[in-house]
C-alpha cells in the first residue's frame, strides 16, 4: 500500500486532526512515512489564523510540486484543514499540481478520496461542504508511529466549530458552528486510550468550555463541560485531565469549583486574554472586561494557589494606542502568567477587524511584541526559578525532545522537567527535586527520584 506523509501547521486541534487522519489511513493499509522523501502521498494540514501560516503552507506546496513532481510525477499532493476550507477550489486554480483539497468537516473522507485518486477513478477532489455528524468522526489515534502502546498522553476532540465570532478570527468561518459529541462517546474513546496505557487526557475544542451548551442541560448547577469532566474523572487508569482552549466566559463557579473537587483535573489553565484594555476587548468582541478576567484568575488561585496560568495575547490590533498596550503590560504583571503566546495582529480576509481603521504599521507591532515578550520572559523566569530546591510530581512522557538520552515529564501545572532516567520510568508519576531552571524548562536531580 502507498506511504503517506502529513505535515501539520497551527494549533493542537490541527495536530489532533492529523493524527486521526493518519490512524484512519493506517487502518486502511497505508503506511506512515517519516518524511516527504519517498512518500507516495503528501498532505499539508493547514492553518488560517495568521497570513504567515497560510503563506508558509502555500510556499511549501509550491516547493513540493517543483522538486518532488519533477522526479516522481505520480505523487499525490493535498491540502487539508482550515486554509483548504476557506480557499477551496482557489488552491487548485493557483497550484494545478494539487490533487486533493479537504475541508475541516471532511477529514474522515481522506482515505476514500485517496483510494479513488490513486486508482485513477478521480483526477482531482475538492470537498469543503458541511457534513452533519462530522464532530464524532475524529476519534482514532496513532502515536509513536503506528502504535499507541507507548503513548502516555493523548488529545481527545470533544467538539468542532466556534460561535464566538471575535472580530480578528477566521475560525468560525473555517470550522463552522459549534457541534458537540455526546458524553458517552467521548468517555468510550477515553476508556479505550486508558486501556492502551494513556494516563493523561487533554480535551480539545475551539472554545472547549462551550461544550454541549445547546445539547446538554445544566444539572445540579453543573454545565455540560463540568459534567464531562466528572465523567472522564471516573475512568480507571486516567491520572490527569487537561483541556484547551477555553474562553474566559466559560469559567463559571462550577468550573472553578471543579479544580478543588476533582483531583485528576490538574492545576493548569490556558485562558486567552488577547488584551488588557477594555476598549480593545470590546473592539475584538471578546465578551468580558479586564476586571472580569482578573476576577477569574483570583478565584482560580483561591481554589488552587499553585495554578499555572498561560494565555494568548494579540499586539497591534487596529486602533491600539500606547495607552491600550500599557494596559496589556500591566495586566501581564498583575496576573503573572507562567508563559504567553504572543501574536502580532494579522488581518484575515472577510473578518470585521480587517476593515477597521487605524491599522498599525509593522514596526509598531514588532516593537510592542518585543516589549511584551521581555515582560513575559522576566515573569516566567522568576516563576521557574522558584521551583529550584523544591520537590514536585511529574508524569514521565518519554525521551526529551532536545536530548533523547534524557527523559522528560510535566508537572501538574504543565512545566516541562528534564532528568536522567530509564525506559521503565515512562508513564510513572514521580517526585523529583528541581536542581535548576532553564528557559521555560526545569531540570531534576536523578539521585533522589522517588517512584510512587
């Protein structure tokens, strides 16, 4: 059977989609190639959040068409995901060497369409139509090659789409409206993963805290999302539960309280704020204020004082003044984020923000990005240094990505710890003493590792 190489751009949702496509193809007899060299099929799973991500994927495909097709004209080239959804047929018009364009609700059709193209029954396929029930089709897993046997953590997609319509964001247009899977369906997938040795589950959604709002009623004051957390919490073998990405509006008292009530729900929260200025938040259509955001952080730290908090921030949004940016800097200092993903505003076609007046020049965005990054790095370094000399629990995931001779794990607050260990430690909850802190990485002393 043919070999397939999948390159992924963008968020964890895209990573999860690629993994599910890979699993479905393996089940059909395809093999997974470790690189594009020699692969019979090359698929790029694309992102549309920023223009740079789109241009990167298009440039990559142009290079593939020029280099690989020259010697192997039979290779199948395809786009999947958000850019494929938004551009559709335009991608083949621009790049005639592309054979397949699959939208965000069509990942489960990949094997079917590839079979037809490879057999010569179809020359080109473009499918970006909506499909009812597509939210329940992303459930297969392939980790560590063709086996989940050594996987310790796994992403589980619980919903598709977004109803928020932030003025800067193209996601509602590429992912569609919110559609949630059922709790029993998600629990069944998590049980299967736990039976294969997975010990940490990360629940995924565009706005994960909006899960089931229209389909599942509130019960005893608990939202559908908290009901799901409780159900996953009951699964034997699952030791840790994470989720991403939420929206501040989803942090009701029931979710805050769950952090203190459910031991498997780790004290880690990635809560996108985007700006510290109320004026900017209103222009972004975020639906909360600076005060509301700070109130959520205060409540979380009251329940879990060691809560690790990270965020997303946009600099250079149209009309952002120096005063607005100063508000973002002051919020970063007030919250003391462990880390932040900082994005320079990028206009996206057909989004309201793209046509706002006072689009800022690149130099202003670059300068503000550098200042905010320096602030975040200074705060993060202080937080990480605070771990030195302390014992902390980690879940060992496997070899360090930067040094395969050492192992790495994560604390409950989602900080990476690197240490000397053996294969037998993989999947274990361990207490390690932190000996030093690097740039957003902690290092443990192997001499005093205590295995639970």
